């Protein structure tokens, strides 16, 4: 089986080919999907993208899906997972209504949904306002945040020493050092040539191209249209466990046991006809 995980971040399995623009560890190959998928036509059984498509412009996303069609064998499966825009909008409207009706806890839910919808599109620094909000969330608000972003939220509520320890022991820190040095040098050159305002713009540009920001959002209808227009067939909305990819659940990419990793998601699959 040839399985490819595009934009895998820290969520990867060794049985897969794992590619990412900003690999968190040397086990993941550095690759910018805007350059296409570095594999031969018809050579792949399954392509998986989780919370990646929304980080690409609409035209780049379309090009990546076209390339996925190219590398898949006939009958191969594409599995796309994205934050569900429909669900977000429904949650946002429900929270807004709850505020209007002065329901307890509604203000916090409303603030969260606003951040969830907008912050990742407009932020100019790692984590944005959403991260600050998560870090400052009192225990009473945490169940709702967990229900939106899953167990990943727990990391932010650990003791500061635990977080610092985890950061220091994070694999791949040395691997990213040369690029960090190059960027520091480039920023120094920009400062000399164009001044401090240009440095801020340069750094914001680097951040906005780092793969963290959302450039578009999707729902069950627009994903269907996009995959159909690209040439895929047999579109279906699935759940975190169900898949046409053989033994998908065993890789624990979308769920570990009964726990869905990213509960704010929509999971869809289609086939190369
Ligand atoms: C929200 S994270 C999702 C990571 C992982 N797939 C998951 O489900 O946890 C988005 C990932 O997409 C990657 N990414 C964004 N733009 C990319 C690009 N042009 N090429 C490759 N990876 C990209 C980012 O580096 C980041 O790891």
C-alpha cells in the first residue's frame, strides 16, 4: 500500500509517506504542496489531507486536488478532513441566540465561536488571539473548548514547567535551526535596506506564508462540488473511523479509540474513477 499524508504536521504514521511545509520532526519530509505532489502518476492507493486544504488559497487547493487525482491509482481514495464551516456557523448562531436570551455561559461560547471563525484567517502571529483565549480560559469554559478542538486543548492547560519541558525535548528543533538563522539574517538585511516597518511587514509575510493561517473554509456542499469538479467520484461524508482506506482506523490519524482528534471537522472521501 502506498499511502500519502499531505501537510501531516505532527500527526503522522510511519506506514505513510508524510509531507509538510514545516515538518515538526526530520521523520517528515519537507515539501510545499504548492509545488505539486512529488510522486509518480497512478502510484498511490490513498491520499489523506487533514486540516490542510483550508490553509491553501482556493486555486492552490484545487491544484493540489488535481495532483492528488494524478498520483492516485484508479479506485484510489482521497480523504479530506477540514474544519466544518457549516458546523461552525451553526454553533456561532446558536451561541449568538443564547447571548440574546441571556443564557448562562453564552457570552464565553459566543466569544469562542467568533474567534474560531475569524482568528485563524486574520492572525499575524503564531497562535493568534485564539491561543491567548485558550491559555486564559477558566475551568468552567474548558469543556466547551474541548468539545470544539478536542484533547489537543489539554496541552495548553498543563503547568508551565511541563510545557517548557515538552518544547525543549521536541524533536526537530536543531533541524529547523539553519532556516531560523537564514531568516534572522534576511530580517537584518531588510532592516538595513528598508527600516523597521519593512522588517515588521517582512516578518508578517513570512508568518502568513508559514502554513498556519486559513485562506478558505469548506462545508459538505462545497467539498462535494470541489471534488466533483476536480474529477473525483463517489463523494461521501464519513466519520472519524469509517473509511474506504484499508485499516484506516488502525493508524489513529482521525481518532484514537473512541476519541475524535479534531471534533470540529467534517470528514469526506471520494474515489478516483
Ligand atoms: C492545522 S495543521 C494540520 C496538521 C495535521 N494534518 C493534523 O491534522 O493535525 C496544517 C498543516 O498544514 C501544513 N501546510 C500548510 N500549507 C502547506 C503547504 N503549502 N505545503 C505543505 N504543508 C502545508 C502546515 O505546515 C501544518 O502542518
